[in-house]
């Protein structure tokens, strides 16, 4: 197996371990196997996982046995296909489902279902997730049909003209109503799930814009300039306006309101994806309708629909 990742400007200062886990989707067990086997390379040279990467660095992993270990099992399952090209596929992920298998769960993930879909037309098809969403975040997920296309698509998403936009229901009212959150993030503790703002964290920038306000909560559109783990959720909490329904990043007031509204998972949805298709160069603009309830019902109360969202111009840097 050989898989690689080209580090962008937003990756400056990240550990090689972080790239292996998040961008190359390796499990902790796989990383531990790679280290003694000498299968981790940086710019074609063996490297340690604590190395801090720079823009332009190329991370590679090479270990044939990992390819067999990482083979997906194709499955029939619910799949909302939003867009497809010869080498790529965008699906609308439902909340509560993992994007790809983990050591604890190797079936019934979005990747299993995507591979099952692709194998219907191509028995040799592969499946590689290009971007990730948390288990309880819904919306657009980009998959590549080959390792090569994954590399090209990942590079396309890192271009300045690429956009990833989210919708979120947050507690309270943002003041100012639009702006940029520029707060570096790191783990709260070495093995903790939560991320917190910290001067020694990884750079993290989020643009937000208030689309509607209703009593105790607001609808935001958010654009990521960096792709840190839990970035939107951690940034919104840092401003005192956590995403409603979030069981990891919350305040007592947001938790109480979430229960009142019936939100049992974070009301966060990746609704827009824009990039240039790597092979054709054509622009791809994909909107993911919000099907999840009760978030969809709350959006209807705010007089927002997929059609109206398409008419709202995307925020620019």
C-alpha cells in the first residue's frame, strides 16, 4: 500500500501523527504498526510522528499488509447521492453514522454503503473518503473512487477557491452578527476528545454569518478556512454560543434549550461544497438539503429552505 498527503498552508505546525490519523485515516493500531516497520515517510525520507509539518511537505505511508487490513466490506445501505463524476462522489450523510470504519466498528458506515453502491457498476471499485464529518454532523461528504483521485481531490479542496459551508443552530445571538473566529485549537488533555482555544494550538479560522434569529437561538452559516477537529463546535462554544444539541461542547443554558427543542445531537450540517473537479477542471457546486429532524423543522420555522439557501451568496475571505 502507498498513500500520501500534500500538506497545505493550514497544516503548518501540525504533528505528523495528526496527519496520519486525520488526513490519511489511519487507526491508532495502524500507526503503531507503521512506526517499527519504517513505513512512515516525509518527503520520501523516514520520519517520526512528532515531526511538525510545513506547507509543501509530502507525507507517505508504505506497508502492504495495511492495505489488506483496511479493505472495506461493501454493504447495501441508505445512500443519498448528491453528485457524481467519473472519479468522485458526493453523498448527503445522515447524523448518527460514521464516515468510515474504526477498530470498534467495521461495518454499517457510510464508506461501506458507498463501496456497495460503486461495486454495483464496477466490481473492482475502491472507496476513499476525502473529507470527514463527525458522527452526529450531517451533510456533504466527498468520496474518491481511487487513491489517486483522493489525492487530487484533497488538493482541490485546499485551493483558495474551494469552499466548505455549514449551517448551525446556536444558542443566543452573535454579536457582531458576522465575523471571523481566529482561535488556535488543541486537545484539552493528551487523550481528551474536546478541543480548546490555546496559544500553542493549531491555527483555526472560521467565518460566520447570522442568517436568522428566533428568540433564544440563531441560524448561522459558517465557512471553514482550516479543517481542525471539532473546529466549529469548539469555536462557537468559545464565543459563548454553542451549537444546540451538542453533548460535548455546551453550556447549561444551551443544554436546557436543546432539550426543549428536542435536539439530541449537534444541529450542524455541511450544506455546501464547492471545488474544481480535478480531471475536467469544471466547477462543482453541491448543496446538501437538510433532511434531519428536528433541525429541518426549525429551519422551516425560520423560513429557510434549500432553495432559499442556494440564493444566498457565499461568504468570501
